[in-house]
C-alpha cells in the first residue's frame, strides 16, 4: 500500500501519520520523489483501512500494490485446484460440462433430460429447485420436491447434481442431497450465505455477480475457502452493460484473467451469459477456446414450454452436436 | 404484451399459437400491418412468460406494453404512501433526514453522534450492527451488541433507528428492536430475505442494487408489499458504471422517475453514492432539488478513525451546516 | 509514477531498468518494502509510456501518482477561469443559462424561441445547424442556412449563439459566426477536430463523451487549451449505463469533481442527460444545487412537432417557471 | 412502430393523431386490447420521429417493431458480403488475419514485422500512421511518412495495408495509398467522416465505439453503404464496462449477433479488447470459435520499446504459434 501525501502537508503531520501506522505493527518507508511524497507500507497491510487513510487531511490518495485475497490467489497457492465429485473433475487440466434445465419441473422432464445429456457426455446434472426470480408472480421452483426429483435422476444416471441454494434455511437439505452447491449471481455478495455454505466443506459453484469485478468474485471465493471449503468453481455468467441485444455481456476475458490470478477452476455459462439459445453454441465454443475448465449449459426437452428461461435453453439434439464440437475445440487448443 | 411474428411464419402456425394463448384465458388480437404481423395480448398477461414465447420458431420478438409491477406502481395506487415512525414521516410531502455512522463502534461514539444529528434536525438515527464487507478480513460490525447500543441511543435521543439486516437469522431481533429495517444494495435481489422481511409488516428501507434497473427495484418493493408491508422507502445509492472518480455513480434521475412510476417515498444516499466526504454536501443538495423525500447520510465524529467508510463520512459540524442548506433548498423548489 | 516489480525479478534486470529510465532524464528511487519492490519515478514523467513499462517481464504493474493533465488542472492554475462573451459570463461565481431548440428549423421558430428565452433570463441561444444523428435517414439540420438564422436571432435579441461543429470543413464559418463553438459528446475524442478548434482561440463548450471518464474529458480540454484557447466550458450531459428508464444517466457528481480538479467552468445538460422533458426541471435544479456554473436546456415552442429531440424539449412556459426556481436554488446554496 | 396510448386519452385526440400520421402517407391500424389502446403504423415508418410522437400528451410510449437499418441488414440482403483485396478475402466463409504494429515507427520495424506476419499466414498488414491518443503529449504517429513506409512494406511483402483515418483532410492520401480504411472506435459516430469515407468506394474496417450498441454500429455501417461502399468489415474491439482488470470488455456475443442481423463480415480485435498481451491468444481463439470472419492483432518486434500500446502487442513468435492454433480451431468448428 502506498500513501500519496498532499504537496502542502506539514512535516509534522507526516511524522504523526508515520508513527500512527508504525504503532499498528507496520513498516513505513518514506519516499521523497521529485514532485511527490509517498509512504510505502509493508507488513500486515490487510489490517489497515485504505478508506480511512484517504480521509486524512494530508493524504491525497492511497494506491494498492497487491491484491487483497490470499487463499483464492495463485501467489501463495501456485498449483491448480481440482474440484472432484466421484469420477467427474474440473480444473487442473480436467474439463467437465454441467447441463440440465433451468428448473426442475417434473419427474419425466428431469429424467429424460438427464439421460440425454449423460449420453452426450455431460458429467454433471444441473436443475433449479429454488429459483430466484425478479417477479414475485413468476414460478419459483418446486423447492424440496425438486431436490427429490434431482436425487432420483442422479440415482438413475449416476450424474452428480448441481443446484442453487437461496437461503440458509435450506443448508441441511443441500448438505445432504446436493453434490455441488451453486451460489447464484444475485447472492455472490450475500456474505451470511457464503459463510454458512463455506462451513459445509462441499464443492461450491460460485457465479460472478452482474456488476461484480473479478477482484470481488475472488474475495467472495475467499469467504468460502476461509469458511472451510477449498472446492470452489468460479463461473463467468455475463455482466450487465449498456448493450441490450443480449441479456448480459459474457466477459470471456474473465477466464484467462481468473486463471492467472487464482488456482481455482473457471467455467462459463453461455446460457445466462447471452439469454438466447442461438448464441449458446458459439459462445460455449468461445469459452472453451479461451481456456475454460468447463461449461454450464441450460438444456430443455421442450424449451418453448419451459417454466423459466425457455429462450436461452437448447434442445438435447443441439446439445449433442455442441458436445462434439466442444471436444474438437479442446483438442485444437492443446 | 405484443408478439411480433416472423415474416415467413405459416398461417397454420400462427393460428396454433393464438389458440394456445387463448387456452390460457387471454384475449388475442391479430394485427396485420403493412410489413408486420403481430398478436396483441390482453387479460392476465403476467401469467404468460415472454421468455418462452420468444423461444418459438415463428416469434421474432415480444414487446412489453405495461410495467410488470402492480402493488408498487402508481397506476392502481395514485396517492403517495407516507412512511411514519412516531413523529417522523417520509413521503407525501414529508421530508426526513436519516443520519449516523456507517457502523456502531461503541456507546460513546453512537450517543455522541446521535445527539449531534438530533440537534441539527435529523429525524432518524442510522447505524450498522451487521456490516456487509467484500473482504472476510474487514470489520463486520458489533452484531447484536450493536443493536443494543442503538437502542440505548434511541432511548436517550428519541430518534427511531434504521439498521441493515443481512440474514433471516436475525429477523426476530430486527422485528423487536429496529424501527426501519434496511435491505442493502447487495441484498436487493435476495428474494428469500425480501419475503421474510415483508412478513414483519414493519417499515423497510430498500436500497437499489449496484446494477439494478429501476424496474427491478420496484419489483423488489413488490415482493415486500405482497409479503405484507406497505411501508417501503426506496433509496437511490449509486450504480456501478465505468467512471472511477467516484465510488458509484449517483443516478439522481431515479428520483423523479421513481416518483412518477410509484407511490412510494424515494430518498437518496449521497455518502455511498459518491464515496467521498467532500461530495456529500453538493449531492445531498442536488437530491433535494431533484425532489427526494429524504436523505440518508453517514456522519461520524472522528471519520479518520472510523472502522468503516471513513472516507465518505462527514463530521457533525459539516452535517449541521448542510442541514441548514437542505432546508433552504426545500423552500426554493416549493 | 510507481513501477511495482515482480517478486522473482533478478537484481540485474532491475538495475538495467533503472538505468534505462535514468537515461530518459528521469530520477529513479528504489523502494524496498517488506513484501514489495518498487521504483518511484520523478521528473518529466509524461514522456514515459506506462503501457510499455507494463509490458516488461519484471514489471508487475504501474501505478499513476498524479493526474496526466496540466493546463486543464487546478494544481498549477488555482484560480477559476471565467468564460465571457459580451455581458454573459460563466465560471468563477458567474452563472448563465444557454437555451434554445435542438435544431434550427426556420426563422419564425428560432426568433420566437430566442425572444421567449431572453425574456425568461437565458443569456445564450443554442441551436443546431449541423446535427449528428445515428441514422443517415434522419434530419441533419439546415447547415449554413441554420447559422444564418441563428445570426439573425442574435441580432434581434442580443443573445450570443452556441452551435455544434461537426467537421473541420466548417471551421471558417464557425470562427466567423458562432460565439461559443460546441464540441458534441460523439466528438469529444475527435482529436483532429479538437486541435483545429483550439487554434480558433474562441470559447468552446466541450461535452463529455457517452463513455468518457472525467479524466478523459479533462485531457480533451487539455488539447483545446494547448491549441490556443483557454475559454473552455466543460459540460456533463449523461453517460451510458445499463439503465434504460432514461436516455442517459446524468452524472451530477461530475460537477463537484470537475470543479475540484479543474479551474474550468462546468455546466450540465439535463435535456440530453435524461431524454424526457418531465425530468428536465428536477435535474436542472439538481445540477444547480450540485454547484453547476450554468445549464444548457432544450426549449422548443412546439415540441410535439420538433424535427429532432422533441421528447426532451420543454416549452417556453415551462422554461420560464424553471428559471425562477433556478434563481431561488442559487440563492439557497450560497 | 406501435404507439401505446395513455388510458385517459380522449377519443377525439386519438382520431386527430391518426389523421396526422395518415397525412404523412402511413397506414394506421387502431388496436383495442383488454387494457391497452395502441396504434400500429405501417409504410415508410423511418420518416416518423418516435421521439416527437413520445412527446405527445396522449402517448404513453412508442415501441419499435423492426430494426432501423436496411442496407446493412440481412432482411433485404440475405447473402453474405465478401470484402476482397487482391487474393485476401473476408466474409462469406473466408477468413483473414490482419496483423502489425499499433503504429508505424520506422522502416526496419514495419518491414521486419510485415515479413514475419506474412510468413505466419497473415493476409493484411495493419499499422497506424495517424494515432488517436487521449493525451496531446503522447506520440501521434508519423503521419504521411508513416503511409509511405506502409506502402514500401506492401511492395516488399505483397500484403494489402489497413490504416486508420482520423480526418477528412487525409481523404486523398488514404484513397490513393491505403487498401482498407479503418474508422476507429472513437470515430464510429463521426458522421461527417463516415459520409466522406463512404464516397471513396473502398473497403472500410469499421470499429465499434466504446459505448456503442450493435444497432448503432450497424447504423454507422448504413452511413457508409448509403455513401457508396458495400465493402464494410465490422469489428468488435471491446466495450467500456465497470471491470478494470482488462482495458475493455471484449463482447464476443457481438460476433454471432452481428452475423445474424447483417450480411457484413465481422472480425474481432483481441489486442484493444483486452489491453494485455497475455490475453490476446486466448481471446483471439475464442473469437474464432465464436464465428469471427477474421482478426486484427497487434504484433510488434520489440513490444517493450513500442511507442504505443506495447502492453497489448505480441511478438512475432507468439503470433506464429497463435496462427497455428487459429487454423486448428477453424477446422474444429466447421
């Protein structure tokens, strides 16, 4: 951390500030440049609030030298983390596709889709039992009954299940029944949920918030790892921008950036990222080419009758063809 | 809702779609323009998913004619809602300022600030007991002890208290102790929290999410009102944009837009909206001039020692002078 | 400028870099903190490309300590610049309103509007002769004929005229006929235009680009001042964000930020900033309360027949009432 | 175009509006839904200003049914346009890579790079002679001398040249010397430049503006085609968002969206799109996987000494390896 001092600050005030910081156990280096005076801080910098420092009369600005995350960062953990459930693995060179409907709607639906995606090579089944919807009048999922249907589909197909948790009220059910607990974009900074889910020590799929920076995403992963789980999958799912031709703007640069800064596996969600089924295949392939460790894709057997997000779901047939191309692109970039 | 049909759609397919929609109890009007074919839908349109309609082969796009909220909207509720706690009122011509520290740090701190702001004319005391922080290593508030300190300050000053709830675990404590329950920007779409807080039938201060549209803000208010409380205050607190000179971009147009579309009172938060204490006063005055029903402002007796958000807190002295100008601007725009 | 060195950089490579920088005439200070190694640069830092430095193997990042503008900044020019045309003045405590139609449509129109706004207290007449339109099929203004009509209106009312230049082809006409040359949002980074307009040494109204940071706006002002004119008015006119309820998001924080960083006068455009005539008055008043040195407002005698931007134009009657409130708010914040 | 009428509009006023629109030669259809009254417009709708309609007392909103571009759109021009210079072709199944330095710096530099990229399979040489820079103190290119050096490189390598035009002052030089005229992001809505460049009837590379919607990009292409050239290449080069980890956010969804809506070829610029050389390869491959018809990539023989954009330039070696992978990904997605 570097504190840039205002040009008109008195020597006395600067000395006072230096002593204050040193009293917090930090090392301060006084830097006198040609036209700038700065204080460089070393030691347990995370304990100092750059915000409060900025508030001081003699401080012009505070520059951060290092990233604020540790457990999620690659600096002290250079080796790739591999998230594994049974045979399925994501990260460290392993690639997996998670597929399934936006929401579980019934036994036939989820079983039929699960069988189809398994045949095409998906390694995880996704399905929403609890759905976050911007409208209180929309379909909010089958709840615990939805989890039961997912379990039945897991039993018949062997696919581990991924489902989104919305509330700490359902921690026990998710701990028991779900293989990978999803934290959705709207809850990426629901810190009480992060703390509790971290304690379960189960794999977590953490989606980037609609307006969250990559640094904030990694800080939310830091909450989970600090809580107790190192099995965190990061997911780019589109950010909110001015462009309205797509539902969100899928930020594929996030994939190589996150893999550079963090040891955690990174996947992409081209379904929510675009909001249009015709765009899912090209963006899925693009994410693979950018180096993603996996994908999460909405597949529905009758998208035009889906109770949610039908517009962005692809059919099992389209998914089957896409999987073939995904494998070819993976080969191509090796 | 208007469904724009693709130019190459067959008459048979269009007829099929019309029948399907009519079977859901809606009225369909067939519109044949010069170069466009459309279906106009009337009736309980909220039950139809525009998303799934868009997914159909013959559908080019779906246009929304009316807003999706009802309880929060002005269309069926033209009269301004007034949120009242004791003598303090917000909305319907009543204006109130909520002030206090980012977080409650100790008895002396909160009492001293509460007395100062009361003297200057604030009508509510704000103070964070549970703090959402992007870093797990930052100060997260005093928790339930913080609520106790707020209660003590309320008893001594008579100011009703506003505090943020982060988790359904604390519903009972907030129901009992807090006068206005704040739902923060990061929880604006934490729908499980909205549902539970709505049931408490207490006044709620709902902050706009960092990347939430005004329509989404009103849909979150819809959750609260549907749950049982009509005492909802909307709060513009800045959105996330590309500009980095300020912490967020305070969107003051939101004030007249929300007041046009909704009967709920609208306030602004110039502290979080700007992130710099020097910008608080000009933006507070601007919000008042734009027609805000109130303000929420961070005031700290020693901002340079604040445990959080010191950079954006003003001192009691600055607050005192600001309150005088606020009153003058209110007079000026009458 | 501070260069943060990668932890694994060799001492030899660091020494090489230091010598290279010193060879460019700069002073380098070697900073060794607890867990960070940095080089502090002093001297004519503007000549060094932070971009190319970042590209070096041993460089982790480059932090900027000072702002990149000089002529437009307050650091070396603390006194407010006042832009003056005849009696009308903007900046340094002087406040003026610029008003008129989006585009000049005919003699009766411009004269009628000019007389009305003069009566209400506007001090400049705006009117577009050349209109930038996103569609090649839209009305693009009357061109040089439009300038003639503006001149006639100036002669009859005494109001100096403000009009937008779109091309260096019209430099002579604007130099001769227009009092304040407007550079529109879409041309804020049309650097060839900036260079040529700067040479005219006439007052310039420089609008912020739709996605331009405040620093970039000041850099464009730097072009103009370096070219030869110090009479530059900065104009906040809304930025592009995800919100669609308004045409743009008027960033009123820009006003106090710009006035802090620069000596140039700052005005706001609530017409383009909101895109809806009902929002013009509240946002105009808000801009004044935030400390604006002036406003630019679209006024049209028959907005529903306007050839462009009718939706955001107010009538002379609404303008008249607004001007009264503007004066009252100016008094209130003194 | 659909006009939604306010619920309280009088029948008389609606009739008046209908007659007014019919008098402009359009067909009006009166649509009476359950809770909405609308007017559907057919005919030469482009001549009507939705803006001015919205301004009317009885109008609630105006909905657009069809896209506003014609010449650039696929609706009336279903076949892919192929842009061709000599042997090199882009679009309609043809793929080309444009490579070269940000700016031409000298004869040895440009020749060396041109030879290297030609060997690796690039089909066009890019190089900036006139550089738009946010700072007036930065390097602005060699100007006409730069064009001469590009011509020399073309002669020696056979590669057609792509260079950016900044001003109508250089139309003659570009018409004579440059094979593909680039219009940069900051000039995408410099309409006077678009009009003049269109008249040259030469291939144009049109970059998306930093905050331009895809519709606006297509409208700017419409200007060029209307002016006289159908040889327009669209280029996605990143948009401005809140994320600061990358210089811009490369919006790869733009590729399939543009190709769906338009017959023009679409390429991507991973250099400006990311701003970091390590991100160029993954994003280049991603763009190819998303269906791009080509790429434009910054290559510099000594990036750490480049006079501009060194941070985002890759070396000829990295480029060589990237080209191999690009070809493999192209095969993979066939």
